[in-house]
């Protein structure tokens, strides 16, 4: 599927009592054909990951390591730096029944490209259990899920970059300004209740809250626009570097 048509999605998951934001990025980091929409989606990811990355689950089919997946890996390293490799966990999907049951069977099937990739990420890998072979209640299904959870939990600290740190500071500023404005609006509401009555105070309160909501959305959009420009410049620099290396 063309990465240009893909969007990121977010949900909250709990692992051993710890809450994590799970950001799904199907194909987004395949930047072989980058365009404005791809940049915007990557910018959204940067926003969502502003407080650091606990782990990057790199999911691909057990049968092959495609050119597109190679581009995705290159994209991750380009945007998050070589240090991101220390936080990548490879998860193999569409494994055979034997591979689901025995990880050594999976290891035997690796070609040199996959083997090299696994070594580059510190041998952090596992198998996505296939319910067609082992239903969710089966011990093997549970074991594979437990192993993936352990890989996430045991990843030390969280990863950040200058881009993520900048995004974090912007998010904190937006949140701080929002809270200050909300406080002002609520104080004004209490005063209007005494002076103008509930009906008019409620109406003015709702108007002010709607204005604030629009302001916050505009600031978030401005933040995305700024990140998009940074991403576009980064890709331009990477392309120049690649061309220079090719010409040498």
C-alpha cells in the first residue's frame, strides 16, 4: 500500500499497570515518495511522541524483508537518529505454525538482510501470535504476547531527540497557556454570575471557551506546520548527502 495514503492512529494501552500511548504508523516512514501529506503525518507522530519514545515496534511479514521495509527503517533512522535502533523491537507476523511454536524455527528462516537487521537492533525480536494456529487462550499465544510486553517493559528509559524535545516544549507552552486562559475565563464567569445572572454568564462562558478551543487548535496546527518544514528540510539534506555519496 502506498505510504502517502496512510495515516497514524493513537490509542492507550496498559502493560503491567503502566500506561503507554500506542501510535500506529502504517507505512508512514517509507519516505521513498515523500509528499506534503506524509510530512504532516510524520509531524503528528512527532507531536504524539513529544515526551519520548519507549519502544518502536517494527512489524513485518516473516516471509521477506522488502525494499519498502528497508525504506521504513531508513526513515526511522533519518528522523529519530541512529539511537532509535536501541528502541526498535522487531515483530514478525504471518509466521508458520512451527515458527509460532518454536522461535528457533523462525531464526532458521532468516535471510542475511533480516539477520543483519536483527543484530543492528540488539537482537530484540519476537513473533506476533497467529490466532489461526493458537487461539488467544492458548499458552503459546499468551507466551508470545508476554515476551513482547517484556521487551517493551525492559527497554531502558525513553528515547528523545532535539526535534522531539522541541515539540515537547511547544506542547507544554500550549498547555500552560490554555490552563491560564481557562482560569481567567472561569474567574470572569464567576464575576458575571453575580453581575449579569446565570443565563448571560453561561452564554458568555461558552463563547469564550469556544474561542479558546479554536486558539489551541490553531496553535497545534502552527506547531505541525513548523515540524513539517523541519522534516522537509531534513529530507532535502539527506537527499543531497545521498547524491554526494553517490557521486564520490
